[in-house]
């Protein structure tokens, strides 16, 4: 037997309707490949005898709370065993529909699937649902085990009937099973040992032979390079000055010196070094490696962007896409609600735009009239994100075409992207349009207020990388305007966070929601005739565009402190990062005067 | 301390496991502010510590925590502090000072093994994490531990459990929420797929992160060999034909009969030798009490 760790490993999920024999099959596979700890089988047999119940292989897996808990290396969730060909991790996915989340968790790790169907009961709801989910998870190798053949007299016709019906179902999903195997898990027939006595008509492989005949899926190395930026590190301890873009390479490979582009921002640079701890110097990185890169140029890129090779196919970038998804959330997925999309390392607010069709799990016919996606539904939907996101169609780059949806802290949905949809009017634009159409102005007009206050209303946004410096400047501008008799107000971020945003839990991720609220605040306070000052750390063009849209009809004025980091290029005023505070304030006041928000200062020499 | 030489074992399995663990560690660091890593001084959490250095390119950007029961084998503590100094770790030690002072322990004959685990480990962990009990933090300037009161509460805890250790651990997720009382609901766990984990939490929820879930005992030893990770000498036979396979408190942990003196010996022993089919925690007595004792303990917050 091969003992090296060069030995191949394969994750196989075992699925099927409840009571169709998954645990028994697993117990049998473990026992018949001699993968149980010494004495384990006898122990369980003895326990059964003591309790006067018949021994079942399934008991081997009922391990969570039993007297052998200190001695087992198998468990209800994962079993390990090996053949001469490779090491297997068998994942036992629960069959009951209530445990669909567990089933999906297990199945998502698998490279192949064994799906059990009870020969007596035939195809049940979860036989279909699991088949569908397996196909959606992108598992191409699926073997159908028609179990409990002993209970139908090992009759070939019973086997053929299940086979014909299920094959028809799978064909509709464009799934082509590797094989159908008639087995009796209880009797161990066609599991590890072949038993011609029971089913002489069956000449195909046993379960174990079939497992060993499976091939690992094609290498993601052949695909275009995709590297979602998980984080950007600058650990300064010990004089470390590397700025490292960290993440896991999804597909493809890359070398130092390679020109790269980040999406959705479109920023470009070149790979300087491949970073790794306690590994020799390296110049390449490829699929499935968790690595880090430094770049040739100082580039401001947020976690969530995808780095790709500039010489390869670019990913799609857009607001809207058509997707297949399954829903696990307790609450249904509905229109108008804010969800969070997680794709690659990006997290973006997401809305359901349209339910195109829902597959009914019981009979698997499409329903086109549903307006929401209920728990355990599989649906085709049109989805929209606040920010543009980068992705690939699932049939091009699998890993870049699948996503999960978070509803109120929980992963409630998972899906695959079929294609990008037209970025028609975004929901923000629609929202602003509807809001403005219905805006109630009362009998004081903007001009009345401007005349009374002696200046126009405007939202001024200060952005830069240092929150403290921004706050200092914003406060300075507020004070200077106030002393000059202007109606100005600086919404201090800490106050906004503690009050208006007390329900936002995680700042980093909720940048969009933060911007949305600031935008609405800007709309109200400029309607009040104020010069509304706000600061937004590291705002990019998307943030500013959204703020501008939400704050409309009044345009926002952008003041940037520090270098033009990529993605934030459109400032009305750019100030050096280390500018003297007084000079900074004066420059902003001058901008307001130039723009005729405030009156031109009286010219001193006309005294 | 034993510093094995770099092995030559090339392994795609180890590479895959390493990459996955690194990804999970980075995800935890990205998502959670008050993060701490438990370091039991044993081989698993030492591998975890090594993986953190991999993930963060030589740095460990969060504190490590060790719950000292006062009954740890003395070499463990010596080894711990050597590594703390060498790698300049931000080290926190917690203990149930009251139970120890009042001698309410199993070795004192007052508690059963499980009650003792609960008092010295589970309770100490809970209150040290929350910051309610004083902590000892290693002061690298002074070269010793300094008491620290009213420390911040840690809401994210990185733990080196493996799925193959025993039944209850196999049901864990990589990111596993616990409520305020550290309760764990095994039947209602968040789904995990496509390298996406549950990283959003309602206030008051604690999160446990398990980057080593998919590693086996053999993977751990092969990785220690490949990377040359320093582990405590207790794991190796010093000439008496005995060594520890799993470390804990001395009253409840017995060495096993084994002549393995190197990492390579241990790997061979687990693969083909006498340990190939004997459970790893067979030397840990608390597991044997109360049937599924460990699950009871884990529900209550044991790691």
C-alpha cells in the first residue's frame, strides 16, 4: 500500500433522502475496508447484544454521545479511509430537509457525490433536491446507489425503474451520472465485496471500485488568474515595511513582474514579490495557494477587489446579474430588503430585483408567478448590488461565479452567476427619483432660505486617509464659517455612529449603508439651508457618486487631503496631507466663495 | 525543546491544509476586532501558532492565551515562555486563582476529574476571555508576567481543535457562534461553503474559529516535521520508553509506551506502527468519565 503523503485525497459527499441508508453505507465502508479502530466493531456488537437490539452498521456512526467517545476516529460528519489508490474523506450529509444547511456545508467540500435511493421507496423529494444542489455546487461526478436491493428481491426491474426515472430527472439538470450501482448496504453487497450470488445480472463496479475509478476534477491552474484581495497588511513591527496584498489564489497562476489589474476599480500595477513566511524565495503563485504579493507601485486597493493578470480574460464588472440560488434562511428572500452579497473577498449590499422562476422541490416544475424565495426553494433571480462587483460566469471560472447571501447575520442563500444583466437604472437612482418626485417643500423655498441666511446650502465632503486630520479640518471649517455668520454644521462621525448608525454593527463592511445614511442626511440638512460638512475616510469614487446622487438636487463639494489614491480622483479641491490647519481651512473657505456658496469676501484694499 | 530538521516530505495534502488554515486565520483577523488565539502548548495549537505566522508573514497580530491549571507538566511552561521570548508573542495567561488557592481540585481530592476540568479550564477560560478575572501578560521589557486587571473582552477565539479527535469535535464549523454563556447548539449551525463563513454576528455573540478542523493527528506531525516547528520534548521518548501523545495536566494525563524519539519516529508510529489504530486521546482520563464527557464539557465551553 502506498504510504507517502503524495497520496491523493478525495472528498466524497454521501447524500440522499432520510432513511435511504447513508449511515449504514458509511459504517459498512469503514468496516469492510478495515478502517475502524481495533475492537470497535466488536464493541458495538457487544453493546447491541447487551441491550438486546440487533446490530446495525449505522450504529458505528452514532458517536456523538456514547460511551466510546474517547476511542473513536470516525464520526457522524466525516469518515476517513484509504484504498491503494487514495485517501478518502467521506462526508455524511443529513438527509432530512431541516438539515439542508448541514447537507450543503458537507457537499460544498466534495469533489464527488454518492447519492442513495431506496429501491423500495424510489425517488423522494430530497433525492431530487439533493441531485439539484449537487449539480449547482458544481460537483460533476455523481454516482447513484440504488440501496436496499435485498428488500426488493434483488430484482433488476426495480433497479432499472429507479434508474430510468432518475436519469430523466438528471438530464433536465444537464447532469450525467457516472454510474448507477445496485447495492445492499446492510448486507455489504456491491459495497466493497462483489456478491454475484445476489445480483448476477449486475456486472458493473462495486462502490469502492467506482470510487477508485473517479478522477479528480480538472486543475484550476488552466483557468485565468483570479486573486481576490482578502486583506492588505502593513505590519510595522521589527521594521517591516512591506505592504502585502494577502489572499488565496482561486485559479490560474502568476509570476513576479507580471502586469496586473484590479477589478472593479480597474487600477493597474505590476507584481514585485511573492511573499511567504518560512519558505524559500519564490517567484510564482498558483491556484489554491494562500499567499501575499507586493506591488511595484503604491496603490490604494481595498480588500474585496480581484487582482487578475492584465494579459488574460478580464472578469465581468457590473451591478446586476442573473443567478440561480437556493435559500436556507428562515425568513424568505424578498424584494426591497437589504442583503449582503459575499463573492470572493468582496462584501456588498444586495437587493432582490426580480424572481424569474422558482423550482418546486416536490415535483420540480418551474413556477413563474412567485414574488419571493422561500426556505428550501431553488430559484432563478435577478440581483442587484449597490457597488459594482467583479465576477465571472459560473461556466467560465467556477470559483468566481459563486456567492453567498447574508440575511441578518446569517448565510441564508448560496448561488451561481449565470450572466451579467444590463445595468439599467440602479435602485439608488430610482429611489432618488421617487423621493424627489414626492418631496414636500413647504412654503419656504431654497432661495428664501439662501436670502435669509446670506449663503447657499451645500454639502461639503472631506476625504483622506487620516480620520483625525479630517476631523480637525472639518471642525475648523465649521468654526470659521460660524464666526463669519454662516449657518454651518459638521456632523461628527462619532455622533453619527452612536445615534443614527447605532444599528450598524460592522463599520468596514457597511460603508455603503454609512454612505447611504450620510447622503440622506445631506439631503435633509441642505434642504434646511445649511452648509453641511461631513468627513469620509478613504472614500472612493463610488462612495462619492452615491453620496452625490443621494444628496441631490444639490451637488456635493469634495475636498481631498493627501495624495490622489486611485479610485478617488474627482476632488474639487486637493490639499497636501500635511497642510497647516489654518491654511487648509482658508482653502476650503475660498472654494466655497469661488463656487458662490458664500458671498465673495470683501476686498480689503477697498477700505 | 526539540527542533527537528526540515524534512523533505513534499505533500500536496499538507499544502492544501496549510492554505485553508491560513485563509481562515486571515478571514478571522479581517472580520473580528477582539481576537485571541488559545495556545495550549500542545502540538496542535503550536501548529496553529505557526500557521498564524504564515498567514501574517512572520507576525502574530493578536494575543495568545494559555489557561494555566497549575497542574501542567512543568516542561510545558518552560517551553511556552521560551517561545514567547523568541517569537516576541503577546502572551496572556489566565487561571482560576480562587479554586487553586482554596484547593478545590481533583488532585486535592475535592472534585471529580470532570468537575476539575470545568473549574480550572472552562471557568478560567470563560472569565479570562471576558476580562472579569485578572490576567497575566508577558512584559517583554521586564522579561516576566505582569498582572493586568479589567482587560478587554475577547469576542473572537481561535482554537486548534481537529475534527478527527473525538465525536463532538467533528460537528464543528470553521466559524462557530456561541452565545453569551458559550452555549453551542450543534443542530443549528450556520452553513459554510465556497470559503465563505459566518462572519456577521449579533451583539453578544462570541465566535470560535477552528482553522485546524480538517487536520488529522498524522497531518499535524508531518507538518511539524516538514516545517521544523519546535514542539515540547514531552512528545518524545527521552530513553525511558515513554512519551506523551496528548498533553494535559499531570494528574490526568499519562505517557504512552513508545520509543519514538523524533518526529519521523512518531509519524511512522501513527502511520503503520502500534498507534495506527489506537485513539489519540486514549491517555486522557477525563474523556472516559461520564460517557460522552467531552461533549458535555464542550457544550459548557471547553475547548
